[in-house]
C-alpha cells in the first residue's frame, strides 16, 4: 500500500495509459489565417468608415425633429463619402463623425433613391479613402466583412460570406434594384451605408438592407453599380432618367396573340393610368393597351420598361409597340425627364 500511495502522490501522469496521447487539432492554422484576414481588413478600412447623424423635420407642423443615424465611408482624399439615400433623404441636418472623433462640415452632393445611394462631401484634412474593388467577379462563398455603426456602436465589424449574387430588391422609391449582393455578415440598424469588404480590404458593396424576421439574410448594393451612380451624382447631383407618364401592371399576353403577331414576349405592361398631358397620352396610348416593346427592345413588365427609360431617351422620339384589342399597333413617343423621387 505504501508503494502504491507513493506512486499516486509523486507521479503527475495518469497511472494507466492505454495508447498514445491525443493529437492537437489540425485546423489551428486555418483559424489563424481567417482571424488575420478579418483583423487586417478591420485595421485597414475602419479609419475610413464614418458615423452619419441626421435630423429630420417632424411630420406635423411645429413637431420636434426626429433623429437617425447610419454609416458611410470615404471614397476620395478630397472628402467624398458614399452612403445610402435612405439614411440622408429629407434630412434637415447631416453630421458626420470620423473614426478619430472629428466632426467636419458636411454637405449633400446628391442622392438617388432609385438605387438607394447618396454622396456627401466633408471638409477635413488627412482623410483616408477606401480601396474600391469589383462586384462583377465575386463568387458565392468568398469572405465578406461588414463595418459600420449599428445602434451607434462605432466601427463594429462582422464577418461572413457572400451568400448569393444577382439578387433584385425594391428601393424605397418602388423601383427595382438589380445586381444586389446577399451576405450573411450580420447587419443591424445603423449599418446602412457602410462598406462590405473582401479579404483584401477592397469594398465590394454598400450595405443597405436586412430581412428583419430572418437571420443571416442581408443585402448590399454592388460596388460596380455604386461607381456608376457616384459619377453622375458628383456631376449632376442626381441621376437623370426619362418617363412616359404611364401607370400599369404586368399581364400575360394571350398565346394566340403572341403567335399571330410573332411577338418576342409573352407578357407586357397593361396601361391602367395615363398622366394627363403626359408623354403617353400625347403619343396616343389608351387605358387597356399592353406595351410589349419600347425603342426596339422587348417590354415584359414595369421593371423591364424602367430599365429602358434612361437619360439617353429624354426628348428623343422612340418607337412604342402595343397590343390593343388583340391588334398590334406601333406608336411614336417622346419620353420626358423624370423628376427626382420625393
């Protein structure tokens, strides 16, 4: 008994060992690489992310101003900041807080509610702009890192993957936005307007929306779309588009009509409202017409028509093909310039 007692009290190793010691986990290097990538992005991009504070006039006369906040990021050394339109739309005052705590003077350069993008200019020295990547070459499964100010917690970093590409969603103006990036990097109120970044620290999207009842379903506007919109906003303050003064709904075209007239589409836009004196009414459109072609391009519905109503068609005579009482008709229409969304 004494020998056994001495063995137990002096030997720190287990008295019985049936095999070799278990090996260490082999995924350590992978986790280290992942952590290093996220840390690198956070350190590189966070100084370029800003907190946006807005005040909006109350809905009732004399009501106090309502407050709100969002995120944005610096895209040029001279102080251009990219964010969401819904963050700054109808704001009576816009304030920007930099990562180092400075509060520079801020002005709204322009916004486009139809793509939910806006550009601000801040006046401060020693600004660090982000590096802009490309969204057209993204692949499902690659790392996506979101940086923003959810609920006012500045420089919050969340990481995930690109869940899907080529999504479409409605802007608050009702217009369809294409080439939306879906990610599971967690977003919360206040993340809107912040950057979605790849593992190289390049911005690949502008965080814009979440599906609140769901988990891990978040959306960002592809940076390729944002680059295009920013150019127009800096030049004109808004995106110029045309309109034809028509309200309608998507409908199927009867198969017999499609075959008889050799139509290239099986659906179109049913005209249910015409703006008095608008381009559509002047062109001879009537309630009940089904638009199936505009400017030589097929129209399958309202979203297809919106994509064709660009700046290039403002004031130009365009062909319009409609089906009226099963008969195919060709009209000429001159689109007018659309006014900014309110």
